[in-house]
């Protein structure tokens, strides 16, 4: 089964481990779901849907659904960065800032 | 041209994109996407022109020395890389000989920052780094 979990995770700037921690799953679960090795059950799908604020249908669709503004071409391996200021774990808001910055650079390239 | 404009020119001439953007939290970042490098700053977040200049210099050094990290890198790795850039920045903006001379004259942090036209935080950083290097 193909799904949008990887895209949604990357859009939020989360690693597999971070997403797993937020949802009470293991990193291996996330990895398996993303590559389609195993399928999440309905409870897990609901967790994903609530967390990403999208429908279960969207998660399962291998789609170009327009219901959220997704820019699928940001891959975690694509970019490196350095942020000014004290080095500590990035908050979700900082990650969102970073993703926005990357989108802007990509548009300008 | 003032020194900030000169630095921005230098950034652009080094094939690095310079982008001003209204970020929510991040003051400045150096970002490398594939082989393309960019510096993004939110000008509204700087205290003054010294702060802007020091930050821009720091981000330029990241790009120039190709020192970045990724989401999977540990805090330790990030700290090590930031330290490397801080060290280069201090050596460039607060040269040791001049710094030593001002310390010898008994100038305080504020006075040194005024004399060298850098932020007080840079003076603190210089003191820490030169001390770590065994120079002070």
C-alpha cells in the first residue's frame, strides 16, 4: 500500500524517531508504514490523521489531493542547514520555519 | 557602501543566495539544498546593525567552509560544527592581537564591543574561545 505518511512527516520536519515518539510508536513501525512493508491498523491511522490534521482518506491516498497545501518535493536528505543561536533540539515551530525557508529557496532555484 | 552591504555583495558574488524573509522564530540560517547554498535572514529580529553584521558573517562562514548539519545529526555534532564556525568568526571579527591589547588596557566588554564594532556576545565568545585555545 502506498501512502502519504512520509510526505506528511517531512512536511513537518520530523525524523522517523520524532514522529514515533509523538505517536507512541517505534521508529521501525514508522519506517515500515512509509515503505509499505506493513499497513497501519485503523487506530494507528486515526492517530496519524489527528496528528497531521488530515483525513484518513488522505493518508491512504497515493494522490494529488488538494485538501492540504503539500509540497512533496522536500526530502530530508536533500538539505543541510545551520541555524543561528544556541544549539538545542528544534521545536515544531522552528522546524516549520525551516521547512518554509527551504520551500522559498527551492522556488528561487 | 556600508560593511553590511559589502558583505551581502560578497555573499552573492560567492554564488550564495541571500534572502530576507519574515520567519516566525528563526533569526537566520544557512541552508544547502543539493549543491545550492543560501542565507536567509529575518531583519526584524536583529537588535541593531552590529547584531545583523555578526550574524551574517557567521552564516557566510557556514557556507564558505561548507559546514552544515542535517535533521538526523545529534546535538553534539551540531555543537561541534557551530563551535568551528564560532572560532572562525571570532578570529575574523575579534582578532587575537587587537583583543589582547584592549584587554591589557583594561577595557570592559561593552567598551571592547564598541572599539571592535561587534556585539557584546561576540566579545564573550572571543574570550571563551581564545581561553580554550590557551591564548589568554
